[in-house]
């Protein structure tokens, strides 16, 4: 079987490890892998990965040393043309012309929406792997890249705490997560932050100001507030400006971590997850699955139909918010 693999949407640490697993499992079992560069955009432009021998099929050696490398060697993109039926039909024709019988897209909800649309025009099998730092997909406990993004954010928070302590300041640290507080909550808990603002729970500024006064009275000299970029009241800069005119008792600074959370060498957890899911996706394709995402729940391999991965908001573990508050005291 000839399998196409590509990365799409925001890059996530571990995508390379996932492609490596796809190639090693597929080629090792006698199948062919076409690496499609730049996601759906590259597919529409027939931009395929070419080996040093000039051939477009990936080999076992094509992915040597990929497991530990950040970013994505296949490159990625967000593609407007593919959102149209004409773009999807064009992609289907290209896949047929190149004899590609199955696809393994690695990405987030946008990537899987695209896969659902493509399946309306193309008969090949599609099994996705969850690759996004946001951890906002149902059907898997964790997405590829989340662990590394949290590690990066916690390292930053640890460093910022040093300067916050030295100046007796409060820092508002903004982390990624357009619609999800996963990175924020994990960073807050692991980074021993005092408070966290996320899209899933109402952000009540007067209550936060009261809490900050209490923390000050209890002798806290520095405060770390983790803000998810998608908080309904706004990002860290907006919250800073509003807290400033609302009687915040601390001198404040803002730190927006931004895209550095998407870079860097993947953690062992992300490499493990990516390797297991890449392998699982190939086996699922070979067993005839299609229209599904390969995931791991409680260590067990599962397949979830694409629409179910993004139809509902992935809830945060209920105890984490209250634990942050308990531990901050
Ligand atoms: O979906 C991953 C993500 O990093 C989000 O957390 C963030 O809001 C978004 O991508 C940023 O996208 P871009 O790099 O296109 O600005």
C-alpha cells in the first residue's frame, strides 16, 4: 500500500517522531510512504519530500535522527484553498494520480475537519494522529506536543519567579491555548502559580483582586498568574491593564510566552506518544480503518471518528482548579 503522511496546522514538538514512526512501521512492513510537505497546501502543489537519491518515496533512512528534533521537517501550513470544495476535489485527483491509497495527517481540529471534507471526494483511507500543543482533542488523553509545551512554559515560569521574588512583583504569564486552558492549568499547577485564568471558567476580576489582597496579607511576596491566551476576559496585557485600575496590591509585569511554546526538542513523553501513535495509525490503516484519529486513553490504543474529536470541548480534569487554589495558600 502507498501511504501519504503530512503535518498540518500549528507545528508541535513530536511531529517528527510521529512521521518517523509512520515511515519505520510502514516501510518496515513492506509498504511505501510519500511525505507530503506543507500540509494540505503542499498536497495541492504536489510538493513531496524527496530523498537524497532524488526519489519521492521515504525510506527507513529518510527519518534517521528525527525523533528528538523539534518543529516538522515535512513543514506545515494553514491552507485556505483546501477549505473550498474545488480545493478538496483537486487534492483527491492528485492523490489518485500519485497512487496514494491512504493518508496519515498529523495535526489538530482544523486538520481533521479537512480530512472529513476530503473523504467526501476521495475513497482512500484516512487515519489521523493528534498533533497540537493545545491538548484540545477528545479521543486521546494527550496530544503530541502538549507535554513539551508545558515543560517549556514551566521552565519559563520558574525563571520568572526568580525575578518576581527579587522585586516582590506579580507576573501575568500568558500561555497558548485559543480555546483551551489545558496548557495554562498544567503550567499553573506544575509551576506553583497562585492563580490561573482560562476560557473554561469565568474570570472574575473583583474576586481576583480580593484574593490578591489576601495573599499579600498572608505574606506572599511574589505572585504568578497564568493566563490562557483565549481567556474570555482577554489576554495577559488586557488583564494587567484592568487589574491596575482595580486596586491590585502588587506591582505587575506581563510576559507573553507565545510561539516559543511550540519549539524545542520533544520531551520523552511526547516522543513516546508520537512513536506509539504513528505506529498505531499505520496498523489501523492496514486493518481497514478510515475517518478516525488514533489515540491513547489510559494507555490503550483507541480510534475515534474525526467529528467526535473536535465536536465537544475537551473538559479539564475537575480537581485541578481547586488544587491550584489549595496549594497557593
Ligand atoms: O493550535 C496551536 C496554537 O499554537 C494555538 O495555541 C495558538 O492559538 C495558535 O496555534 C497560533 O497559531 P499561529 O501560529 O497560526 O498564529
